[in-house]
């Protein structure tokens, strides 16, 4: 009988030790190098760059007073970020952010095609790298700061709404004038750990875009439609994210 009790006690201690080890393994996912994939959705605001003089504040698709922001352009954007968490306090990675629903001026009157029913919209794409430093970790919350740098592409789309419908082989009623430049920014945010793998977060970014000056002969189309953003442009982003931590 005594031997049976000893065997039972040793078995119980072994199971407890294994359980503690497995719990430690799960908790250590956040403390060892691993990859983080984030999906983000939010808005981007260009406070000094309205789509037109008559169309200010953009269109964020949000209700009430948040439908427009300021006197510039504002629209929704989506993005994906992939980070390598080198250490609990550091991560480096890359991101792609795109504005899929650009603000549209339905009464565009610029260019040389006067008297036509035309519209103008402008979308934004950022591709680049980023780094984050995590100075705050408290229970299930962490706060971070960081930088971003990369390429930004601005696409101005001009469409002739009154153009007759023709086969696509003959062309379309839309012309896109693209501008590429460099973007640098600062960012901050926080994440809440729902589990050791899944997080939800909030991010705020302040960027400076550096875009080239355009040439009337090389940058504009045959209708005289030219890029609408040049030089330094300020951009602000606010996004909500869902992240998944992938152990190596």
C-alpha cells in the first residue's frame, strides 16, 4: 500500500512539472524571437491637400461629424505589416498601406478638356520598412514607438463621365497620372494581448512625403491633367489592427 502511495505521489508531481513546463513554453512565445503579422484598417488625412477647392475634408465613410476631416483630403485605408520581433523590446519589418476608396471630385474642371463632364480622384500607396521599440509592457498591454521609411505613390485618376461606351480595345474613359516619391514618418501605438498569439492594437503615424516637381511636357497627359501633389506633403494616419504572433 505504501509503495502505491509513493508511485501515485511521484506521478502527480511529474504531471504538475510537465504542466508548468508547457505553461512556461506558451508564455515564452512573447519573449523569444518570432514573427508578427498585422492587418490594419483606418483613415489617412492630408490636412493641406484637398482634392479640389470645392471638395474639402475628404470622405472617410464614417458617420456623422467624422465623415470629413479638416480642410484637406481624408479617406479610408487598409494595410498589412510583417514584423520580426528580434527581442521583447525591438522589432523590424515592412508594411504596405493602400487607400482603396479615394475621394472623388465629380465636377472636375481642370486640364484642357473644357466643357466635358469629368471627375478626378486620388489614391495613395506606401511600401516601406519600419522599426518599433517597446518601452512599456504591463500585464496584457504594451506601448511602442517607431519610425517608417519607404516609397509613396500618388495616383491621380481623371475620368470623362460623358464619354460614349466603346470596346475596351479602343481605350477607356480614364487616365491615370502617377507620382512617386520618398516618405519618412514617426509612429506610436499600443497592443492588447487577447492571448499570447493574438493582439488588437491602435496606431498613429505622422509622415512627410517628398514628391518631385512635375514637368508640363513629361508629367501631364494630353488633356493637360497633371499631378496634384508636389514637394513636401504632410500625412497623418490612424489605424486599428489585428495581429498574430507566429513562433519560430
